[in-house]
C-alpha cells in the first residue's frame, strides 16, 4: 500500500517540478540552472516542514517520500552542475554545488523551525 501512496505523490511532485522549473527557466537569463536550484531549495524547506509536522506515516509517504522526493531532483542538480563544469564555467559549477547544498540544509532547518513554531 505504501508503494501506491508514494507513487501517487511522486506523479504529482514530478509534474509540479517539471512545470515550475520550466516556467522559472523561461523567465531567467542566468547561466545557472535557476529552476532546479529554486525547486531544490523550496523542496528542502517543505521537507523540513513535512518531516517535523508529526504527520501520520501515510501522509508522510504521500508528501515527503512521494511528492517532495519527486519534486526535488538530485540527478538533475548533478547533471546541470556538471554541464557548467564542462562548459568551462568551473568556478560557477563549484559555487552552484556548494551554495545549493548549504542553502538546502539551511532551508530544511528553517522549515523545521517554522512548523515547530506553529505547533506550539
């Protein structure tokens, strides 16, 4: 049963990521993969909220593992960062990797903090 719940969340998460990432990228002139970057940071924030909200396991499977697991994307993050590196944007590639990881951790913590403030 958990596979089905994760799968349903994953379908909606991947579609949302695709549409949002594409919309952001179309409006950006940046050499940075800003759509993937913003999606991953937003996903980290939302996962901080979901994983610290005390949801029962089925809701966590749907939202955390399913939706947010598909909404964020490690493989695209790696691919786009590596492409920057290959296009002689080595410093930008390294900055992209480091900034994404650091901000991901910060925004996860911020999401956890925000939900704990609302649950008090």
